[in-house]
């Protein structure tokens, strides 16, 4: 029997959507306000879900305290109150779209969570705009 557990958290970060090889006009046309040279910010909500089998001895799939610690150390500490374009290595060359942020977060967490567990990241950029990534 598979079951999922999830942890919800948030972080605040600024970014600018921009493709370096494009002209300033093309970037403005494609990304609009998200291409602001002075950046703009979001209050991101993040849901990390882990799926697998319940451990018969503990009754847990995964201790949510441990999942919280991993998210706090690996994601919140790295991205919260940062300018993703300027302050993080992950987005020095990668456009920090919600899609790319979700994939980066998934890759970071995948290294820290047991490989027998499935992982899904849901990232809300706004209350109505979100992306999901499960490594596929």
C-alpha cells in the first residue's frame, strides 16, 4: 500500500525572467513585467510530498520532522529573502521561472531523501499559478 505525506512551507524571493541571448525588446515582449531590470518578488508556497510504503515498525512513511529539517536547511536557508538571479549559484545561468525553480528544488531534495521514496514538489508562485514536478 502506497501512501503520501506532505510538508508545506514558504519562502520569499526576488527574480528577473530574462534570456541573456535575446534582445532587451524581445525579453520585455515575452516576459512583460517579470523582466523588470530591478527584479520583482514572490511569496512562494512550497509543498513537498513523499510517497512510499509505511514502515511496519514505526508506522511512518517518513518522519515529518526530518522532512521539515531537510526543507529548512536545503531550500529555505538557500532561497528565502534572496535575489535568485544574483544570490544563488543555481540561477546564475538558469532563468528562474517557476518551472526551473521547482526542478532545482526537486533535484536538491532528491539527494537528501531516501531513494526508495517517490518525491513530488508543488511550487505556488501566486495563489493561482503553480507548478508540479515529480522527476519525470
